[in-house]
C-alpha cells in the first residue's frame, strides 16, 4: 500500500468563509441605493472589422488567387503521391508481403477517392440542372409566358 491512513484521523474539512466585522453603525452598500443609469440615445459604433470581413468574403477570389491555391493543392497532391509510391516501392523491395498489402490499400483508397469524386460531380450536375430550371422559371414569369411555365413544370416533374 502506498498511503497509510491512521485509524483515528479523519480528514479535515474546510471551514466557512471568513467575514470581516464591520464597524458599528456602518452598513454594506446596497445596489438598490445606486443612482439610475442614464439611457444613452447615441448610436452604437459600427463594427468596422465585420464590415471589412463581409466585403472580403462577399467577393469572389481573383484569378491569380485561384491559380495560386489550385497550383499549390496540385503540387501538394503530387508530392504526397510520389512519397506514397516511393514508400510502397521500398516496402516491395524489403518486405514483399507488406508491399503488396500497401499496394492493395493504395488501390482501395484510390477507388474510394474516385467514387467520391464521381458522386460530387453528379451532385454538381444536379445543381446545374436545378439552376437552369430556376432561370427558365424566372424567364417564364418575367415574360408572362404560359407555354414556358408548362415546360418548367414538366422539367420539375421529370
């Protein structure tokens, strides 16, 4: 046993908080006796930082920014793939069974990534279709054209 407790010793309990004795006749200040707070009718300051963030986020990134981000992601993906293939090649040289297990796992991961990419592509295609239907509906509504409205309704049902 690491800690031995004495049989008769009970752990000491904390005492109540200490209070200071006040001089006789002096009372503690009461919040109800405080003067009322004046209502300030001045306008609140504008949150300049949030306005700036909203402006920056609201506009699309420039072509140079998109090019930079896309090329950086492509470079990172390329380096990651080369490192993974080099690692797998080293495993195949040293321990063939582990190397083939790594090849199998890499192939499964690649198939899963391609499946997810295909699913995302199909989702974006559905979004494009919905967007086209919405534009066509807006044109039919603006032109007060019943034939176009029926075409939109048929596309919605299809």
